[in-house]
């Protein structure tokens, strides 16, 4: 059966799945949970597999990312559904979509899972996210008509709505944001960049302050400290 499957059939199946309830936005980036995306793929095509490409560097050491002369890196993955394959690559990037020099293992790992989601999108699942759309074009009208309906097709894939699940998801999102903030603080070079980062992510900081005040106060203290250090450095250089 898998051998008879065509790219067109897979596309027509996966491109109709509404992913809007599972998109997480952080700063300038939109994320689709790799676990959810892979779960949907398994529901339709349980024989699907993925393989990340490995690379050998000049010292004959195997790496799970391709490194470039400037220290940046990219990851590569191939997703297979029976005899059908799609491949995708992705630079290891920061929150501004800039390539990271000498990325950490965590940053490479995150890039690999985002790359996996993009490879799955080549088969149709969530492809419209990368086209800047909010909903699958074929289902926009149907989704509006079914909005609020108890038996709407979309309800099968919606996230749990219990307080416990919501709290768990909130914690995960904040942890990712905290990691991005901490990485930024380590690399920031000027007061202007520091202040710009705070303003650009004011909504995220406000949400953190309301839900995790202790964590927010800790980051606020770190910002104040690094700002003071940068200000002193700029005065010396000036």
C-alpha cells in the first residue's frame, strides 16, 4: 500500500489539517510543536520515518550539523513515508533569525526539531504557516462555519483545556523564553540593543510578570546589572 502512495495523496490529506491551535509564537518566530506534528503524521502514516544527516569535519569527527567557516551551522533532515521522501535544511538561528556562531548542543537540538517540522510541512502539514497564512486555504470557510460547534472536526486535535494542562503549557513556553533571554544577555554588546530587546518583547515580559513574578524579578535584576556594566564600558570607550 505504501508503494502505491503518491505525494499528491499525502499532500491532499495533510494540507487540510488545521494547525492554528498548535502554533506557538515567540518574539519574531512561529513554532509548531514537533511532537504534535509527528503525532499527526503517525495518525495518518504510521510507517513514516526521519533521518538527520551527519557530517565529518576536518578532524574526522562526526557532527550532527554542518559547520561553516564563520562558525555558523545548519542541520539537515529527510522524512520518508513509504517510498516517498522530502528533505529540508535549516540554519541554527537566534530569535531574530540570524545564524548563531558556535551554537550550543541545545541550540542545535532545537534547530533539528524545527527542521523536522519544516520537512513534514513539505508533505503538506502546516505548510501555510511558512506562507504567512493563518488557516489552510481550503478550510477557511469551513472553519468559520464550524466555529463554536461542539462536533467541529477541529476539536479532535485541540489542546487540553484543563487548568493543569494550561499551566503546564505556560511553564514550558516561559522556560523557552527565559532561555532565549539569558542567551541574549550573554551576547548583548550595547545598552541600545538591550533596551531595544526589552521593548520588542514587552508583552512577553508582562505575561511573565503576571504568571511568574519571581522569575521576572530575577531577569529584571540581570537586565539592570548588565545595563550598568555596559553603560560603564561605553563611558570608558567614549
